[in-house]
C-alpha cells in the first residue's frame, strides 16, 4: 500500500481581537485551492481538523469553538484604492462545511499586520515609526475596512498596554474603520433594514411572536429583547450552551429571522448558513460578574448584549456583531437603541460575557432611509506561530 506524504503550506497562526485563525497568502496555497471551490474547502477543513464527530478538532489547528475554527486568505488587492483582498472562511466543527457568507470582525484586526509582515504592502507605505494605514477589501461582503496598524522601527508593533475584555494579555491597539457597513447580502438588496422596519413582529411557530430588530450592518443580525425570551442579559456561556433546548430555540428563531431578512427562502436552508445571520439579545444595564471574575457595574455600560455564533453563546462579542450593535444603537427606535436609553448617540459601551466594549457609528437619515458612513472600534492582534501547516496530500 502506498502512502501519500504530507504537504506543507506557508501559514501564520494569529490572534485577532477575541478570535484566532490560520492565515494564508493566496499565492502560497496549492494551485487547486487558489480558486473558490471544493478543493479549497477540503484543504481548509483538513487544516482546521474538521469534520470532527468528537467536536474537539484534535487532528488540526482548530480550537473547537466558533472563535477558533477560522481561516483567512489574503492577497494583493484587485480593487482600486485598496491594498489587500481579505477572504474569511468560518469552518464548521462537526460538519464538512466552510461558510463564506460573512466577515469576521475580530480577525479583521489581524489582516493589516499580516499583510505588512507578509510583504503584501508596498514598503514605502509603511513608516519606520508611526501608524501604517492598510486599506482592506473585505471580499465576503464587498466592503472596505481601514486598519490603523502601529509600527515601531519598521516592524508591526504587537505588544502594548491596550486591554481588550475577552483577551487575557494586553497588546498594541489596532483601530478599525468599517466603511459603509450595511452588509450587501444576497437577497437582502443591500438594505440596512431588509424588512423596511426598525422593529418587526417576528412570528416563530411554537415560540410565539417576538419583537425583533433585523439589521444588515457589519453582519446580518437579529436582535431580540432578553426578557421576551426568558433572559436577563447577564448570562454567561454555560447558562445557555449547557441547555440544548435553549440552543434549539435560538436556532429556530434565527431560521425564521433569516427568511424575513431575505437571506434564505425556507427555514430548512438555515443549515447552509451557520455563520449568518447572527442572533443576539439585549437588555438595559444591570450589574453582573464577567467570566473573568471582573465586576461590571450598571453604570459602566449603556446596555447589555449577548450574541450567539455558530450555534453557541459567544464568550465575548464577535467584531462584526459589535458593528451591528454600534450601528443599531445610533438609530433611534431600534431595540438596541431603546435598551441603551433611546435618543441620538454616536457611540455605545455594552456589556458582554467577558466584560465591556465600546463601538462608535456615524448614522444619518435622508429621504426616509438610514445610512451609516462608518463604524469604529479598536482591537488588537498578535502572531502566535508562523511557518508551515501540514496536511495529508
């Protein structure tokens, strides 16, 4: 019996925000995987260690959570006025499936540093000391992200004193601007509010009729009121992730919301969209103890938000969902805005399971339509390991 040797592919394992994933330059992938399709998906699944019926991803680079089962492909940009194209693949853990339907806002923070370090940015655009501005084309959703990457002595600065709840150690701050963040999803027509309403009555068989704000910004997101579904907004991961009935209920609501948003035609199709839309619930501020043991006082935040990703409550907050939160908070009358006290605002600080996060958004209304020019937040990023990943040939 002959045995195919492993192949090795240049790769970098990076943390970005509260996520981590395997980063590739497009040019370094095997030729068959340099284009979208089955070969690319099969390669990334094997790199991460999926599908794994044990749910552990022991035989791969994944960490068996939605935050750590991620891949990124970066290339010199084919778009005018952009430096790099950034493609994100969310890898399912127990299924042979890579979801390309949305962005990862957390890993967006690592794209600029990776592009500079990997030689994808013109050296003349990188200062010896200062901030390098990297113009990123987010290829999944067709949007621009501008990353402000600190540089010291000609190299990306990774260490620093910027603290991000959900990440244990401080690092250098990377400021991100998500330009025109209303997501242009298939079937949603690019509208920020695909139903035309700031708040809808979402009918879910077997559960009831729920007030919902369904928004395309950063990533398509369905916001609910916590109390309407039996929660307080102070929940940590175990309160929901250890409850199969609760997870099933959220998935049912998500499926019906996706139909209303025009993302799928029938609820049965939701299995092919694990990454989008996200589902989250909001509440007015109350004090709670974060997963780290840190006390979050009611006065520390404007509202509380809990969000699910890939079928589980997220340990902190997805970056793209944070963009949706900031955008919805800036628009008077959404459930997010009302939970934050209502009225006009250009920034919001919200409580999540790991602590707090501030996100800003610039919203305006003209001709009866809401637009958001950009959403702004800070993350951090760091190279964890670089070299080659190996997969069976």
